C-alpha cells in the first residue's frame, strides 16, 4: 500500500514538472504602446516620415515634405517638438506641443527676418525679460505682438545628439494665430521665426517602410 501511494505521488509530481516544462508563457506586453500606422497623429511624427498639410503650401496647395530632422525643445517650463524638412528649397518647421490638447504651428515663411526688421534691439529684449510683463508689445508685419515668454532654453536635434543652449523670447499675435519666436544661442546671432497655428486635422503623417 505504501509503495502504491509513493508511486502515485511521484507520478503526480512528474506530471506537474511536464506541464511546467511545456507550458507556454505569455509574452510580456510592450512597455511603449505602438502607434496606429494608419492614423498617425502629429505627435507621432518622426524623422523619415512624410507629412502633408492641407492648403499650407504656396498658392494654397497642400504642403508635402519629408521630415529629415527633429528636435526636442524646452524653454522655461514649456516643451515641444520641432520637425522639419525642405519644401521648395526652403526649410519648413512643424512645431508640435502637448500630448492631449495638441497644438500644431508651422513656420513656412520664406523671408529671412532679422531683429532689426521687427524693430527691436538686444536691450529691448533684455528689458522685457527683466519685466516678464504680458503687457509688453510691439508692432510688426501689420500686427501687434504681445510678450508671452522669455527664458533660458535648450534644444537637442536628432542629427546632432547633444543639447544646444540658447535664450528665448516668444510673442503672440494679438487677435491672431501666429507666434514670433526669437532665439539667441551663445556666440551666435539672433534668429527670428514666425509660426502660424494650423488645425491638427489638416496634418496627415505617413510612415515610410
């Protein structure tokens, strides 16, 4: 009787070992959710993707470009992504902010705008930065521009791999949908770019490959 009991126990243990040996273990879920390639959002865009923006090209045509670089940008407490590529031999920048309430801004201005063109001096910017006053404004391009932010910032480009520091001023068009962004990297001249806000629904992203 004891022998039979031992054989039964050993048989049960052997069966458990075999079950564990051949049991299929579920694969761990990916830590990062994969985007739906058929419905990519502007926040999903990356270098190598093709972007089409309805009516944003010359003569109200669609603006189609291949993104050849991206940059993660932070200025003060705010951060965004800048994705860019060449359109008709000029560099176009698509700026994407926020994950939930997404905002998309497009720099597609062929003009090379200088600090002198907007009527500001380095001293003017320094005083605005010291005041941090939203009431500060100036006139340019048939619009009034209100101070929105000035702070230290940094940018890391996908094709460089290191952060570049700069000082940053941003102005919002009064009663309009444009941003005027001024940067001053250390040891380099000021750059001035104008961004136009565009509807998120106007942006279509295609993933190559």
